[in-house]
């Protein structure tokens, strides 16, 4: 496997044009660009990170349009995900807006979601999560995820951690945008450092998210 040398500008240009012309005609005419400027660098990046974080799943470029109103056939970014638990792990993507990293639990339901909420409501465990999130947000991570509009059943709107309890999924993301580093081998070190920084959050979820 060749060493990771960064995502070339052609990768961003490819997705910028794909957003304007999301058709099979465009894709077929530029599939070599996708292979060399997007797929190959993503494979090299995730392979270089695999010894520390685990093997990544590199997502297919095709959208599942079977039940979607939007029938455009291709995703407008290339993502890769390192699973550490059910729908929980590390993420990186490249697209027209540049490069972005993320971590989180992207889906939780039933007993697993109940277990996470029990941990959030607990003074000690919930306090640990608040400290982790505060440190990450101070370092530039943005908190996201799907949330219910009101208090979940069994919890009071006056709970001191009600905003966290509303989460059905919880993600943290950081964008490098168009920073020159994304075109260089140093991007590998940036992603590695950010995933390390996010590891306490992933470990918290894996510890308390019981099915």
C-alpha cells in the first residue's frame, strides 16, 4: 500500500463538480479521478491508522435511492468509519468542503439508549461525560446528533443534564476545511491526534452503552 500523501486538490474539484452534475454520465467520465484522487488516498490514510484504531469501513460512493425522494445516484463525499461498538466509532470524510473528522454513536435505541441515558443522569458518570465534552468543545469539536424535542420519558425537564439526555445519537466533529494540510502527508498526524483526543468520549460510550 502506497504511503498517504494527502488528498489532492483534484479530490475537492471532483466533488465540487459532482454536486453540480450528479449523473452517471459525469461519473463515468471522471471515475479515474475518483479512483486516484479520492479512493486511493482514503485507503492509504485509513490503512496507516489501522494499527492504532482498527480497520476502517470505506463507504461505497453510491447512494441507496430505493426509498428516497432524492434520486441522485452518488454521494457527494467519501467517508470512512472505524467501528468500535454498535454504530460507535471514528469517522473521516473528504468532499467539496474539504476534510472533516468525527466520532460518536450514530444510532442507539431500546436498551442501549436507555443505558446511555441512565449514565448521563448519574451524577458521577454524567459528570465524567460533561468534562469530556467540555474539553473537546474547547479544542474545537462541535457537538451534534439527533435529539428529541422534549424531555425523554422518565426524565424531568429540570434535570441538570437535560440537553444531553435529549440526544438519541451523539456526535462530535471537527472540520479542516480547505487548510493546506489536507493536501499533505501531515494530515495523517492531524487525524491521528484528533482521534486520540476523542478517544475518552468513545471509551465512555463503550463503557456505559449496554445493549
